[in-house]
C-alpha cells in the first residue's frame, strides 16, 4: 500500500507541474519501472507487479514494463495474463518507438518461459513487416490511380554514324605499268641459274689447256718416253747389289767358304 501511494504521488506530481516536459515524465516512469525490477529480483513479486502496473497505467510505452509484468505473472502461475502482457510489449517493440536494450534486460530470464516470450516477439516483428508492406502497396496503388496516365520518358536523340572512309589507294600502281591487277611477271624459269657453278666455262677451258700442255696421258694415254728414275738411276731397272759384298751368285756361301768344304775343318 505504501508503494502504491508513492507511485501515485510521483505520477500526480509529474502531471501537475506546469513546465513539465515529456522527457521528465519518461524519467519518472523509468524510475518506477526500475524500482519494479529491483523488487522482482528481490523476490517481492506482488510489489513488483504493482510498480509495473503503475508505470503502464501512467502511460509508459516501454515494452520492458509489459515483459516484466508478464514474467511476474509466470512466476505466480498466471500464464494467460503473462502472454497478454508479452503480446502488448511485443507490439510496442515492433513499432520501433523504443531504443532501449531489451535483450540485455531479459538476459536473466531463461527457460520455457523465455522461449515462449521470444516466439511472441518474433511473431510481432513479422506482423509489423507485413503491415508495413501492405501499407506501402496501398499507397502505391493510390498514387497510380490519381495519375491520368504514365508520362513516357523523353527519347534519346538518334546518333548519325560517321561517314565511311574511302578505300586506300595502291601506292605501287605506278611502279610497274605493265603489271595489271597484281599479276606477277615471269623473269626466268630457273631462279638459280648461274649461281651454283663455282668455275665458269672460260676458266675450265684454260685449265684444260694447261693440263694438255704439261704432258699427254695424264688421265689415259701413255707417253712415248718412259719416266726418268727420281733417285738418279739409269733408265733401265738394274738388279740390286749384294749388301754383304758377295758375288752375284745367289746361292754362294755367306761365310766365304767353298761350296763343298767341311764347316768343321775336316
């Protein structure tokens, strides 16, 4: 009862002061919410429920006030009231009008209740996205219906292609007046004629004459006079002399003895 009177006094004071602003009112509601959180973690669930309800009834748009009042309802066995508070808080959160760190505030609340709360928050976010898309489509249809017609975009000017350059003139047309339309002229059938003969015909004739003058029969016929001995001998072939000083008899004794003498002196 004492806490309820304190909350009512704070709310009345915040509404009766003339120069009161919205930021100061939010500060008072945030203080009430904070006191409710302390009471909840201290195990005073009834006191926490009263403080959260006072902040909500005073116009608080903080989703955490609804979330924590639903958590208190879960602790006391009122699951239906808990889901109702969680759905209202999720709708406020999905509207995007709050910038508080809701996930950090709910970090100590775990278990099956937290899973249920997260499902409700996700469903509210999806519903908000669908509603925003539907409003956008309706707005676009209204804009299209008010327009008498779609104004076509201005066309782009056509671009004239550049003129085609003239054909290139043949720079070699005056070099060969007898050649028409690029026809080749045949100079000789044998392109290697005169390039593979190392000795012309005139030189070969001089060489042949010199050979004939040197002597006949170099490559064939025999000469009338025999060739002289290159070692200074006679023209004819003489028998070789005995290198041991003996006679001309080939069968003579090489030791100087008689033909029938006894070699042992008998």
